[in-house]
């Protein structure tokens, strides 16, 4: 690719295609994806995804079991409230100790 001259002043303008750091051309990598190049961070991200998914599955399973045993929507609601209240009450305490 050769640069072309500007419309009036004769100065070369760069092409619209970005040039990579190695000078080979092509799109520049997104800086937001840079941490994914580190294997340790990728493993952390994968383990975090698995952990959050498992936590959500357990939460649904507990609610399902409570509703199956009681058939009462109020008991299901109180179960969800208990799960949320535990987190809401302990969050300020754990945040202040961290």
C-alpha cells in the first residue's frame, strides 16, 4: 500500500487500514482483549465462569426442591429472600474487613 497525497497541501495521508506493531499490516488487536493473552487469566476467567454457573444452578435447585416439597409459592419466595438477605447482610462486614 502506498500512501496517497492530501487534497491540497501535498502531505501524505495514512491509509484507512491500521498497521500492526510488526509492520505486516492488518487490524490492530483490541486492547480490551489483551488480558486474554495470559494463560493464567484465561484459566481464572474459565474457573470464575464455572463457579458462578454452579452457584446459580444450586440456587435454582434449592428453590425447585422447596417448591416441590411444599407446593407453596410463599415458601419459595422466603427461600429466595433468605439467600439474598444473607449476602446483603454479610457484604458490608466482609467489605470492611477486606
